[in-house]
């Protein structure tokens, strides 16, 4: 199974491809992108492994991540999707499907994150009728607003990789 292609008014969510590496690596190496997601820029090799993980989620789990692109020019804008990363945060988090999203700086502040998350959640509502969780750094106000707009509510806090995160859920 591979990721289905989803379309919104301004975006296309499609499977990741090998030729996404340059744009994806540029995004994940940007300090503004990783500031609240691990804090350290990714190397090109780490980004390649990320793309391979994204692609591997679909045949193993039946869900995964999409590349978010601009339909007018194909520009790579970010990643959105679902996983089961087995973070050892306890059953309230680990037994659910985890959602995540990240957009390149040029795509931020334009409502694209909410639009991409809502499209992915609409797909999940039909394909994965189950509880969805996410974790967001308390300082990441933009992502917390996206989560709230998309129906996520906080249910706990946890320390992961040495940093505090708010754990949110959407039922």
C-alpha cells in the first residue's frame, strides 16, 4: 500500500518520492523548522531515512505521511501524516495513532498547516476511525493553534528526548 493522493483548495498531499530529498533536506535542516521538533537540524542522510520511514509506514501500518506540495508548481512545502513511533510515553499515548506535521518556513503563516492537517484527518476519519494523538512543545504556539483548530485537546504532559511536550488527542 502507498499513500493515496489527497487534494485541497490549495494543496496536494501525495506519497513521498526520491526526488523530494533536496527540498525535504532543506526543510529539516532549517533551525526554524526543528526549533520545537528535536531542536537539531537533520543531515541529508537523516532526512533520507525519514523519507524511507514515511514510505515504509504505508505498507506496514496502512497509514503514514504525505509530502505536502503546491499544485501550481509542485514546490515541496512540508510533511503531514500518521505513525506509530512507539515513544514509550505510556499507553494513553502509545496505544493511539500519532499525527505530526511540519512545514517549510516559506509555507508557514498561510493556513497551509491547518489545511493539510484537516485533509489528513478527513482521510483518517474514513480510513482509521480511532483516537489520534500528537505531541507539541508548549512554546510552539502556531502548532498548538493548528491542533486546536483541528479538534485536538490536551490530555497530559510528558518529557520526551529531554524536553517537555503537551500531549493532545482527537477522538
